[in-house]
């Protein structure tokens, strides 16, 4: 029986990343992918004057953290992310959870849980 794979995406403010990464490492998360993204939601935009022209921006800089887990409990990742990232203000972010059917390590052809492992 193969291990269930779950992908967790966290979109949040970039300034909280280092603390989140440290706390995730403590619960056994060993790999993650991070992207710089722009997003808009419930937060209001802001107005800026650049070279005499007033511009309104409603896109905010965020990071997207992608994690795939098999042995680390999904709820532990969620609880850790919420504890670290929650400020109670708009813009704290979102967590999305997906079930994965498979993962394949391109270099070796390993699949499933084995594809997530470091070198032996």
C-alpha cells in the first residue's frame, strides 16, 4: 500500500517566511517550493503618486509556499502555519489542500513517497 500524498499551498506575506520555514522544519517538513506572487483579495488597494501621476494599486506582494507531505500529518502543517502566520488582519493569507495521485522524481523514475525522499 502506498502512502497518501497531500499538497499544501500557503499564500501569505513574505515577511513571515523565515519563521514559518523554521517551524515547519521542526515538525519534519524537509522540502518546499517558494514563489513570489501578486494577489488581491479583501484588502483595500493603495494610491501612490509617481512622477505626478496618481495610480491605485490593488495587487499585493505575497509568497506562495508549496509543500508535499506523506508522513508529516497535514493537520500539523496547517496548525503550524496558522500559529505563525495569523495576525488577525486582512492579508494573513490562505491555505489550500490537495490530494495528489502521484509524484515522480524525474532523475530516478521513483514514484509516490519514494520520489519525495533525499538521496540514500
